[in-house]
């Protein structure tokens, strides 16, 4: 793995952390949901990009899969506790049941 690629991924993680801080700020300000929804969308895009890079052919390995799990555990610590509405995750519920 090239150092440039690692530094790019580190920058993405730093951007996610900054976005999380902005989400926390807007949760505390209670000025409405518009800005928070914008930051949540940005966070999802950054995490999706990070995961895509970690599972790309150049990086794909058990270690990169472990890094994906770490990303999810770090930025979505309550993910397994949350229940999504049926309309959002019906198809994924079938997959989760099999897993």
C-alpha cells in the first residue's frame, strides 16, 4: 500500500471526525434539523467512500475488513441497537436474518 493512499484515508477519517463534531454542535444548539441533516449526509458519504477504498482490490484483505468493522464501531457505536423503519431496511432484514 502506498503512503499517499494511506494519508488520503487518514485525511478522510479526520474529515469524518470534524463532521461528527459539527453534528454534536448542532444537536446541542437545537436550531432545527436542516444543518444537522446536512452534516449527517456528509458523514454518510465520507464513510461510504472510506469503506469503498478499504474494500477496493488494491487494499482488500482480512485486515482491511477489520478496518471496516473498526470504522463502523467507531462512528456508529449504537448501530446494532438501532432498529430502522421497515420501509428502509426490509430487504436488509432478510440478509441480517441469514447472517
